[in-house]
C-alpha cells in the first residue's frame, strides 16, 4: 500500500520537532513521552494530571454546541468540554485538546482552538485528525491496551470490560483494538439519528437521517 502523503504545515512541523518521519508515529511518540514524564503506571490514565503537564490548569464542563475548546490564558490554559456529552466522550475530548499542545505551532504561539466534534475528523483535516490519533494514544495507550486485549477472548463483553478499565467509549476502544490487529473481528457502528456535525440547520425542513 502506498504511504499517505501528508501535506499540512502542522504535520510537517510535528515530524521535524520529533525527528520522526511519519506524523502518526510522531503523535503517538508525543503521547508516550507525556505518559512517561507523568509516571503513569497504568489505566485509567489520569487525564487532568497529563493536562497540567501541558500547561492546562482548569477543565470545565460547559453548555455549548462544540465538543471542546482549548482556551489560552496568561496563568495557564483552560479546556472546556460539552457537558451534554457522556463521561467517556468528555475524556476523549480532553485528550484531544491535550494533543493540540504537542504541535510546535501551539508551543511557540499558543492560540484558542474550538473542536466541533472530536473523534470524527477526516483525514484531510490533518491537524485535527492527528489530534484524534493523539487522544486515542493518551486514553488507550498500546503499552497497556495490547496485553489487556490479548488476555481476553474477542467478545462484546470483553470489549466492554476493557472500555471500562480505560474509561473510554466502546467505539474508541474498538477502534484502538482494531488498529492493534489482535482480535479477528470486523468493526461496524450503527447509530440512530444524526451526528452533531451532520444535523440539518434549524428551519431547513425535514430530512432523512443517513442509513
């Protein structure tokens, strides 16, 4: 398979900063370095503590439309997560916002960031897609996820057990295990209704949700 050609300045800068040619591997390395720096011993990963290592001093649950925001303040940054989202979704969003701080563009010129819906960014939005990868690497580190998955026979019950252990959603956990290729299974998600990013605008008339 032909290697993906990354085109964004963000992906290129991340590779230069880490000395790793693949932006995905570079992002995972940043996540692993932070876990090591914080002396995290195992799941569940203490995301607020990791955030503090990256200059994020406060985390708020807010009534808002986006999934998350990273707001720069003189005394330390603030992360806001959507209070309507479940705890595991909020965890992923917090991890996504932490991943934004790995980019040289944020380190050298901190700036506010708003994320419409974490976990769902397409490949062509390279910085946000890499932050989704970073969120998975922080929330479900391979060093602990792989042995947890290998020790279980593939099943929904095992997936649910691992998800609870890591305080991650079933979807995020299933995606992470699928990338490890340790369980022979196909990953298919059916969801009722619309995702937030796909909802029709108010007053646009009735529409049929995607199948």
